[in-house]
C-alpha cells in the first residue's frame, strides 16, 4: 500500500483579517505549515493554529517567508544568504516556542512563496535555509520541491531529512519547476484535472508538464492550498480519492 503526506499552509490570518479555511481543512490533511508572522500570521494566530493542529493530531511545521506582508511573501527579494539564515532562524524559533508551550513537537520546515521558489534553483538560498534548520534541530525535516538539486544538496550537507514535495493544483515546466504564478496557466482550476495529476504523481511517479512532456516526480508529500473558494471541497475529494485507491495518508516518519 502506498503512503503519502498531505500538507497545507495554515495560520495566514492576522489582526482583523481572516484568511483561509483552517478549521475545515484540518480533518483532511496530515501535516500543516504555519505562517510565522513575516508574510502572514501573527502571534495569536500562531498559537491558535498550533493548538488546533494538536487537537487533530496533525504534524506541525514552520512556514517561514520573506518579510513582505503586502506581497504575501510571493515577491522575490534581493537578499543575502546571511539575511535568509536570520529570517528563517527567527521564524522557526518563534513557532517552536508556541509548539513547546502547547506540549507538542515541531516536525518540519517548509519555506513559503518566493523564498521557496528561489531556494529551489539557488543553492546559496537553499543552503542558508538548511543551515538555519540544522542549528535549531536536525530532527526537523525540510519540505522542498521534488527533484530540486539545490534542496537535495543543502539537506545532505547539513544532514537533515528532505521531504520531496509536489503540488496538487500547480502546473509544471519541462525542467520540473513550477510554472510562475505570473503565467495564466500556473494554476489547475479544474478539480478533475488536479485529482488526476495527483494520482499520476503518487501512483505512477510522473507529472505532465504544460507542453505534454512527462517529468519524473517521486513526491513524499502533496501540497494543497487552503485559501480558495473550493479549497475544503477539493481537500475532501483528494482525501476520499486516496481512500478509494488504497493510498494511506500520513505525515512523514
């Protein structure tokens, strides 16, 4: 029987602004990535999200991003590796405090948005992220884009586990990277197409790129987005589809 982790970015509300469908999504995922206050989230939301995750027995990870609240962390920034290290160390430490206070244990780190995309192709950025993780706790896994040499090499260098990630509702380029969100075809909006893509990745180990090429993807975790209008419906469909196909949903060990 195949196993796969379903992860989702949560805790993105801040102040008076509510984002996402956190409560409704939690029953259908096995791990979550909690915003740490730079691109989204705030201390109260971080605490509440951690407490809810523990109630649902869901693995908790930090979701550090660039300090870009207005751009939701999706804009590239001209930063040094040293700055990335500081950003990531700071945010992991903040979330870890809330997790420990609630009696839990943090499991992983997944960079957010532009930080994630830059790290996937930039070895210096990936190295800084892995270095920060290793300096806090080498037992923390790093969630990174499947097939990314930058992520693979950084994880190996600092002796941390890399959990290779694929995306349910994103399209892929021939080189295995994600189509930029600035492109019209970046997102798969048809639920059936997204479900079929996920099954292809999990059962057959490949994804079809935007021009039809088969790209090998050995994913250990699938990312769902929790902030769309039909996000909960989509999460439940994937959950039920996996059940029907004898695919076990569980966080990486």
